[in-house]
C-alpha cells in the first residue's frame, strides 16, 4: 500500500519523542510517512525533537526535515493541539515554556487524562538523568559514543542486507546485554515511577533513553515512546482509551504492540495477539 492510498488512522492522542532532527541518522522519511498516516486530537512532542547539540556543531537540515515540520504545522492549522515538552538536546526551546503559538504549547511537563479517566505525567525525562544533571560533558561523550555505534551499524547492516537478513541494532543489543546499561534503564524507570506516584497520577509517558517500552512492573503504567533514530516507535491512545506502542518498521509494514486492555481481551477470548517486537533502543 502506498503512502497516497493508505487509510489515515485517527487516534485520540499521539506521543512522539527523540526524532533528533539535526542528526544525520534521524529516520525522517519514516517519520514523515508515519505522520501522514496518523491524525490525532492532541500530539505530544516529548523532547529531543530537534537536536540542538548536533546543529550547534555542524548544520544539517535537508529537505525531508522541512517535510516533517510542515506536516506538524499543517496538523496544528487544521486544529490539532500540539504540546511541545523540550528535552536536553532541544533545551533551547525551554526559553519558550508557558507560551502558545496558535495550537502549539510549550511546557516542561503536563498531565494527560485518557478517555478512561486515567491520568499520566508527560515529560521528556532528562530531568531525572543524573549524568545530564551533574556531568553534562559526560552526556556529550555518551552522545558521541552513540553516534559512533550508529556508524558501525551502517556497515553491519549493509552486510546483513547483502546476506538477506533484516535490520539489526547494535545499540539495542548493547542495552539488552550490557549489565550497566540495563541497570541505568532500570534506575531511570524507577525515578520516573516515583515521580508519577508523588504527582498522584496513574502513569508516566516519557522518552530520553531511546528504549521503547510499556509495562506496569513498578506499580504505575510506565510508557516510553522510544526514538526515531533506530527503532521508529511512537505511542498512540485510541478513542477508547487504550495505549498502543507502534513500531513503524517501514512505510509499508507498521507493527503495533497491543495495549494492556487489548491483550487482556485477547486472553479472555482465548486468542493471542500478534507476537510483539522486542522493545527499541
């Protein structure tokens, strides 16, 4: 099915983060296609939409970046409410916190109320990253290492394509296998869960760590939107109030991870939903 003929999916809310416009590895083609295929009452841009760190070092803004921005502006002009929650890579946008530009609002954090009446704290999450807070230079070192891994990944996946294999992520593998990385992800989730409980909400929706996931292991509904550098993931809330983690593998094969309610209904009916992809990096 082509982009022109695909039916548009209409959802109640759409959550995107870590698109990193300015980073050469950003998957803007897939992102533009995803935006064309989805309309939402509210779109939350949950931080690191623009990579100010990279742009400050080397300006990179090709035409497909304009396409993404124009699609978002068109949605805002059509009446979609857009909430921008800046992250550490686009922290320059925090100068505009509390301001409105038409249907576009800039906030540090906000509360989203689902169609089922559940409340969710929405924020990028870098506010709870000890490295970003206390050692910004180390965060820049980590950013360099991540980009180096992406460059290695290009070579690895060139070979894999020649051999007929599918895309494989070095950074995702490292986050699954390296003990310290798993520990950091766990502490990040715990910090966000604690903040959600102290805020008196039912869940938290964030980004920052490029690790798409959705679970209730910590006593609250934790949702991480992932990124658009490798995993191409987003979160949608349906008009029934179900949250789904969407992996936009490519423009013809989107894969949805069913929300908890959908999985419970499937079990009750004696059927199993389509197998879920591994969480993104």
